[in-house]
């Protein structure tokens, strides 16, 4: 049962991190910034944001 809970938390944190990354990029676009990321940069940012979101769930 712990594995299922951990898997659900991982999937939720990955989805939320994706939403956060694109929301920040979208809001920055309104301010006039134009960010373009390579696939490697997006992957690293995505994983780090998922770790941050997951740590927020644990508190």
C-alpha cells in the first residue's frame, strides 16, 4: 500500500510541476520575456520542481 501511495504522490507532483513550469513561462511571456528551453533543460527543471512539490506534500 505504501508503494501505491508513493506512486500516486509522484504522478501528482510531476503533473503539478509541469503546470507550474508552464505557468511561470506563460506569465513571463506577458512581461515581454521570451524563454526557450532545450529538452535537457526542461527535464532537469521538471525533475527539480517535482522534488520541490513532493517535499511540500510531506510537510
